[in-house]
């Protein structure tokens, strides 16, 4: 599979493969969600199943049921509070999160300032990841990158400097274990390094000027942020100041869940839906 380097590549890949997946859309009562879903239908890669119950909790539960019972391939959030949707997703008996899995949120951005798509986690779900949760974030991100045709994705563990600091930033000490796990093949084919700051992760000249020797080489495919604050600021900054096109979804569930903000643009919702369908396609291919 040729690497997908932008969202146009992604939609072209879906259309070229003739992929069309069933999407359970919860409360698509806002203009942006409805436009995105109908556009995906027109393009040919999605077949929506609208669930617009007045009772939004019931709508969320019905969407989860459709996915769980194989009547839909993925789920998309519309004009419904995230907490309401997540209660249905996380239901121990009827939800979509297998026991032992970590629920996290991942974004993918396309911007003129960077030469390819870049993934990042977690801007929306986990406030302060534990080591176990961070390991899961890395595993999901590597898997996502593989699904986008990146044979050996470069994953950067982000911090404000390149030095671990046990006293003030104890989580940076856990980075060493994640790097070791990467070397041992725990995540499949990938390159993992850190701590690195954002600029050196994505700019070779900055890395060279600072005299940093890293296999990331200023060419990161994925960024693991230390906490939700850093991830969320990055997400908001690239969309506001860089005009980035972004796609977002939940990871760890049995099927992709397209969970964008109620205020996201219609194009962002369309790209998020395309990413979700792409994930279904790549996972089916593994089977």
C-alpha cells in the first residue's frame, strides 16, 4: 500500500478500493454533521444510518447496539454531548470497549507547514496518562500509521526539552521503557524516541542546530503528548493558526468511533469520517 500523505490521498484510496461502510450517526441534527455524512455518501465511501431520537441517551445506546451486533461498521457523533455518548460506549455489558483496553483519542492533521499527515494523542479523553495508558497510546498510534501505509512510523514522545527529569516531570522516566519496548518489537515495525520537543520532532534543521542525534530526525509521523492540556492546545493551535485540516476519533474500541467537537468544521467532520472508514478497511485487511 502506498503511504497516505494527505486527506486527498485518503479519500482517493477509499474510492479506488470501492470501500463503502455503514455508519451509525448519532443525532446528526446539526448542519455540519449532516453535510459531512451526506457528502461521504455522495462520494461513495459511507452509507449512513441516522439515529435522531429525541432522547439522546437512547440514541447513543441504539448506535452502540448497531455496531456491537454488526449492523453498522463504525459510529459517528453528531450534536450530542460526549459524556452522553461515552456512557453508552463504556457500558460494561453492552458497550464497545473490551475489558483491559484503554480508551483514548487520536487526531490526524494536514497542514501546509508539514510535508505529510501527522498523528497526535490525546487531545480529548485522558487527562494525565499513566504509563500503562501511554503504552496503549503508542500501540494505537503505530497501528494507525501502519493502516495509513507507513511501514516504519516515527513516533516522538513529547516533552518541553530533550532531557528526562525525574523530579519535576516523572513521566519522562517512563519514556525509556517505551523506547526499550519499541526496540524489542512490542509495537511492531516502528521507531520511537524521546523526550523530544515539538520543533525538533518535526524539523530536521532544528534538531541539527541543537546537536541532537535521534532516529526521529525531524520527520515524526506521530506525537505522543504528555497530557490532555498539551494535546488539546496543539489541536486548537494548528486548526486556528495554521489552517490545518484535522480528523479525530476514539481508539481502543472494537470499532472506530468518530468523535469530533460540536464546533468543528464540516470539512473536519468529513475527514474524520474518512479516517474512520479507512481504519475499518485496514483492520478488515488484517483479518
